C-alpha cells in the first residue's frame, strides 16, 4: 500500500517544483464524480478554468464545492482549501475527498488571494471562500493564474462576498431544503448550472447534497 | 451496541525479544486509520473499527472486509482474522472465528459461546461443576445468585454475558496508548517526512513547495493538514494540525461533533461556540436526568446578540461513551433554523454549544 519498488526520482526537489501541472498532466481535464459528471457537458473539470459555486451561507455551497473535487482527489490530485474555517473532515471524507492530499489555509485574513495564488502553483484544485468582498482586480489576476497553471479554481460566492467576474462554469444553489425524520437525512438542493459560452446554460438539476450517506446523489 | 469490525493478527500480538512488534502495530493502526478514522487499537494484534460508516463508503461490509484484509497483508505480510459483531466482546470472538454476525444476532452468538470465552479459568471451572457450560446459561442465572456461587470477578463477567457491558475487563491494554504516544514522540521527524507525505511523488513535492510559500507568507500556523493518523480519540484523530509540525495531541476540553452519524457537519467548529436555547416562553432549555429536554426549543441565541427561530429539532442523543471519557455526560442535538440552515449542538453540564454547521 505504501511501500514502493520504484526508485525515487533523481530530479531535485526545486526542479520538480517548477514543473508545471500541465506538463505533468496526462489529460487536460480533472475527473468529476457523480452526480456532477452528468450535469457538465464535458463530464469533467477542464484545467485552466474557474468554477463558481453560488449559494447563501448554510445552503450547501461548501458541500457542493467539496463534492466537485472529490473524484479528482480520489484519483490522486492535490487539493487546496482557502478560507474555510474548521473544515469537518468526516464530512469531507464522505464527499470523497482524500484528506492525505489536502492543504488547508483556514484563516488567510487579508491575504486570501495571495495564498490562493501560492497554492495554485502547487496543487491541481483550489477551493476558495474569500473572507471579504473579492476585488475585481485580484480576481482577474487569480483567474489568469489558473489558466496559466492549468489548475482548477472553485470559488465560493456568497451574497455577502459575491465573485465579481463571470466564470467558466457556475453552480447556483437556487433552493435548498433538508429532509428530516428522527434526524437530518439529507438535503435536497436545486442547482442552476451556467457559465461562459457553455451549452448547459441555465439547466436545472435537483440533487441530494449530502444524501443520507453524506455523499452527493442524484 | 455499536457494530464493530475486529481485526486479529496473531503474529503481532506478542512482543518479540528483538522488538518491532509495537512499531508494526502502530504502522498497521495508522494504515487502518486511513481506511476508517475511528479505528482503535485494543491491544497488540487486535484492532476494531466501527463498520457502519466505512461500509457505506466502500459499498458494503464485504468490501470493507476485503479492504482491511488487503491492508493488513500490505503492511504486515500476514493474514488477519476478521469478523463483525456488535460490541467489542462479540467482535473479538467473531474475528477469531472469522464470522460476520448479522445485525441483531450478536446476542444469540454471545450466548452460544463456551464459558471459557469470558476469559477466566476459575469461573469456567466453577460453572462446569454447576452444569453451566455456555455464556448464555451463565447469563440466565439471576444476578442475586451470582455471589452465592462465584467469586467477586463474576459480577462484571455476568454483566458482559448478559450484554449489559460490551467488553471484558482487561480486554483492552490501556497502557498501550501511552506507549504508542511515547514512541511516536521519539519518531517525530520520521512522521513528518513519511507520515503525511508517504511515498513522495512529483505532485507531492510541488504541493510541499506551495505549502512552504504560504507558510512563509502567513506564518507557521497558517497552513494546515487534517491529521487523520495520530491521536487517541476520534476527535483527536481528525484534528487540524499545522503543516509540517509534529502531530500534536490536543484536547480543548470542549464538546465535539461525534457519533450522530451521516450526514456529518461540513463545518466542525474546533472551538465550539456557546449558545443559549430557549423555549417559546423564553425559558432556558435543560436536559433532564433521563436525557429528555425540559421543553421544545423555539429559539437559539448567539453572542453577539442574535436570536433565530428553531423550526425543527432532533435529539438529544447521549454521545456514545468511550472508555477514556466515561466521566463525561454529553448529548448532541440537531436543529434547523428558520432560514433553512442545519446545525449540530452539544450539551454538557447544561451548557449548549454550537459544534457543527451543515453548510
């Protein structure tokens, strides 16, 4: 499981660190798991793109963002999470995130954009929840960085801190309602999909997020 | 009783003179912890994990058994015996017999065990003289009669036989956790290099460089990893630790989200926030002796003063008590607010805490 018969690479750490993800990537996309795969026309997250998850606090935005990175994380890709205080690691595991390859910057204070940029250099996917209203200029620079690095940025947009630029892909949680009996069982969310020049503009999907198993589910 | 998967690896159950047994146990414990963060080492060679969560995750108990067997083989090159039953006592027996006991059948399984399964020869000898050969027959003796026929050890064993206790006294090696902590402390540098980043690939080296840059920018505590490998309690095992630091074992003393089950809160407050619960007449909500609420909660109050209506609640559920914290009485409750947000609360000594948010 952990042991390896392969010798370690002889390249120096500095050199490897400078190698860009796009050069290492065998494909130009990162996998999406269920139920997300079926919603997006390519069935995957394209490298170099930004996805916005738009939801009011407590409506499932964070679960959705984590769900989107789950499959890629399971496949061995590294994930950065910026601005999410006190992540619930059990829930993250349920959503498919492999915690061994996640770097958290829980409280970036004023430097959320800078630390996101730092992480974009080294990991394949970054989830960012700006702690303050994201400035137009900083966001533009970040999205350029994403394109240049061939990473995937998933930005959480809340009414208090809306993402100021149109994204390649956007998931808006239009409605969210918990199913409960003797305990919380799952949350039914209605997602409106959009994005720049995409075929799936304004298509609507209803998913359980999380389902009774903690996962996302159609 | 909690449904447990027990793993018994006989070859690493006794310490060999050349050492290494404890380290092998630690390595296996860490590997199993990656499969299920709530894995516990009971004593050398014996591990248990609550099977409910992992079986949902892996897609059935069968799949978890396979994953566990593979994991043990990868780490120790030994074949483990595994079994599933309710409660530690039954789970260990199930593992040694390599059985999966169907849910609800653990009591029947326990009753058919020979009296020796309770682990005391004197008790078994006395029992056989009296014509009592099985755990079930022993359980059927009225508690008042126990003292007449058996010695003082029999009381506790009788409770185990009746299913009132889930584990035998001495089934756990309580000193083992201390030894493991001590060993881990001495091997800290190894942990940093290999523990988290295991086998080092290019992706990992790049991630590490990025982490260094963030740390340089924001300070040593700024970049963190979820520490799923070290620690004693499930909560410790899932603690966030600064990236690159030795895995610290911490206890803030505050209640934590625990065993409410899926779904789990996606925000788990490391420092739970104190809140107040009120009924519709604005009276504080208390948890009574028998774990019942004094009234239905209608409002939750946060500091700074903010008051929200509660539209639904479930619980309180007493927190599953674990052996190291038996002195703590805690309960958890789920609530829904008028805006549709779901939260997890904890109660300890009549104080309410917000411990999780289901965002």
